[in-house]
C-alpha cells in the first residue's frame, strides 16, 4: 500500500491509499479508501518521532514547520 497526499476541493491536502501491486495506479479513477489500520502506521510514526498529534481520523496537528516538513517527507 502507498499513502499519497492529494489536493481536494474543501481541504488543502488529504491522504489517499493505493495498492500498486494489485491495480493500475496510473488510472486516474482508481482510489482506495484508508482504513483505521492504515492510519495506525502513520499515527505510530508520529508518536515515536514526536512529530505532530493526531486530531481525527486523517488529520494531524503540528507545532512547527519543521514537524510538517518531516511528516510530509516521510509520508509523501
């Protein structure tokens, strides 16, 4: 599974999961929805690295621009 940030109408960015080993990720109509299990890996990484706080299912809050950069570098 891959997690990618994509632009959205109502939000600046949101996470989209894709499974490149099963589907054609070049198909612009393909989107796989995230599950709680998918988000658990992101949340655990944030906790281990003291980088942001999870505020809802797919929303994280950061204290500094450095934390945002670290997060985006890891999960881009």
